[in-house]
């Protein structure tokens, strides 16, 4: 899908391109082309974006048109730009780059492996008692067939109360219980995204969401997040207006993988823009329970929704346990009914016993979530301390919540690093898994859900293999520039 970037927007994305180290050796056109390649490699500038006309970019950057012409020529030569006379120039990647489509999952095969590919915690201690108590609740349901396509009324009510407590008045009829957040997303996509429909997602984003979108054969365009600052309001809203997607899938709370939290102002503007473009906003709240360090939370995106543009999805996998497979959709009551009708054709309904366990756990929310936050703070700090000590050349932006950290590496080595780490017993999810086109090689996602000792040991092993890495795996066009 073609979007375009204006001269001023590209200038802002490029930042300090001309004063990068090495300027004295590199002509300006070369530095500019290198900076554009860096933006592409980091997925900040989506593939298929129309770049500004040479004259416009020259004006925005305050440089000569000849310099921009030479930079565009250099980009064409390396396969990063395709131009057609009279029509413009589009970003591309050199042939040979992989297009990822599979989700993030690894077999549970090796008990000695420190698995940092999965961003989810072990169960809370309260789980066994909750499961026993739920078994005692079970007889209340055994007299019926046990199919409840929208979910058990008591669980729907408990989830609705959670939304009301966060400032979004919600009735139980607005809640559909699903098998995890993943099924919530899948059902919403089945209903709203016919094959070929345009969809906007963040880049990087959650790989299993990309897999669900691929399965629906959506036409995906991306908004590139800044690894340090997150969403660029103007570019995100501009992408919405330009592509007018059927649906936008976003993770505003401690985004997976970057850990960023979307500010309240952008939430409000996003809902307004989605209303104007007729876009359904699917807001994945998987990490909403997990602000760390006592940080205050902005209002949920649904607070700003006056036109039923927002469908919120969430679940219990991150604050409680993924093995419960309890998630939900919050939407208008009629939409919940349509989703329930669809889900009957998929898996009929969620298991009764697990839903009863969920009710028991939600009744102890305060205690369980507080303990989870304290655990994650401790583990995040241990991971950051190990990285600072053993891999000081990597840049990390310490997340204020969630369970993942998006580390900026010292080169486009993420896939090679993941392969080498596997050999020393650490499973990693390399950066390209979180994008669409084989970009994001300068990043790796590091969850802090394992015990602190395991995280420290994993970093020690990663640091050891990092220093032996075969640098020939770097692309021929060299290290992307670091963009400020
Ligand atoms: C952003 C996001 N959405 C959805 C999921 C899937 O969650 P669930 O286990 O609730 O299906 C995850 C799990 O990692 C996630 O990070």
C-alpha cells in the first residue's frame, strides 16, 4: 500500500543525519542515503513509502537539490529506492531480504534452554487454591450442557467491573470471553477484515498478531515506532488519513516489544482520526495491568470513543497465567453477539472450569497484580543491570511497564546473534520477527519474565557469543546509521 512522506516529516525522522560520526569522511549525499537506509532497516520508514520530490526534500533539509539527487541515485543503486519518471520514488529493500509471516512460537523441547523467546510469566502462587475453589463452584454449571459462547455471566461481569474501575463504564453484555487475547484478535479480524482489506499496525509489533493478519490476507501497512520515544503522533495520524485502513491494531500500553506507553493526548487524537477515516481501532490491552514503579496510567483508549470505533481486547496471560487461556473482547453489545455467533463456528465456547478459576483469581486482583508488578520490577532491574555491565555498547530504553525490553544492538546482527545464542542455551526472539520485511536487524526483544538469576546468566552467555559473532552476516550495504 502506498503512503507518502512529506519533506518536513522525513527531515524530522532523519534527525541529525549530517552530523553523524564519520561526516568528515563521507560526502553529504552518502550520509543522507545511509540515514535513509537506516530508517528502512529499523522499520521507521515503511517499505513502499513515496519519498518527497528532490526539490521538496532539499528545501526541508536546507541542502542542495544535487545532494538529494545523488542520495536518491545511490539508494536506487543499492536497491532501496525505485523511481518512475513522473510518478515518484518508493522505498524498497534489496532483493534477498526475507519476508516473515510466521508467528512467534518455539517448541517446549529443551529444559536446559533459557527461553527468552516467550514474554510471559509462570503462574502466581494463588493459582492452585483458585483452581480447587473453582472445582467447588463447578456443580452450579454441571446441570447444563456447558456451552456459553459469550462466556460465563459471572466472569463477564467481573471483567466489565475492571473496565468500569478504569473509567470506562461497561456492562457484562459488552464482554465476550475468549480463549486468550489471541483468539479475541482472531475473531475481530474474521468479522472485520475481508481478504485484501487495508490494515495498519505498529512496527515493530507482536508477531502472532502479524500471523493472524496474514491468515486473513490483510493488506498491511505500518507505522514505525521510534525505539526511544515510541509513536510519532503526526506520522501515525497521517498514515491513518492516507491509507484509510479498515482496521488499525495497536498496543498502547507497554507496547510489545518496545515497552512504550501511549500518552493520553495521542489516544484522544487517534480515536478522532479513526472516526474521520472510518477505521475500527483494535486496542490490545495485554499489558494494561502492569505499570511498574507506581507510574500513573493514561485513560484507556475506549474512554475517548463516542462512535463505537474502539474494540478493546485483553486477557489474563500477563498479570496472571497464559495457561488459563482466558481473554476477552470489550465492544458494543450487538458486536459481542455477532462475534459470539462467529466463535461458535470456531471453538463453541471457552472451558467452564478455567472461567471459574479466572473469576476466583480476579477476586484477588489487588494482591496478585501487586505481587506480579513487584516481581517484574525486580527482574527488569536485574536484566538492565546485567546488560549495562556486560553489553554496555547496546542501548536500552528502560520500560515503565509490561514485560519486554527492546534492546538496540551495536550492528544489524540480531538474527545471527539469536542463532549463536541458541548454541549456548539461550533462545531469543530476533528483531525481524517483529516486523514484516526482514528489517529490524539492529534490535532484539528481551523479556524480563524469567527469574533474575536466569536473566543474568542469559546475558552472560549472550555477551560471550556476541563477541565471537561472524560479522560477514552483515548486509553488503553496511551498518545503518544511528538516527537521533
Ligand atoms: C500484545 C499481545 N497480544 C496478545 C498476546 C497473546 O496473549 P494471550 O495469551 O492472552 O492469547 C500477547 C502475548 O504475548 C501479546 O503480547
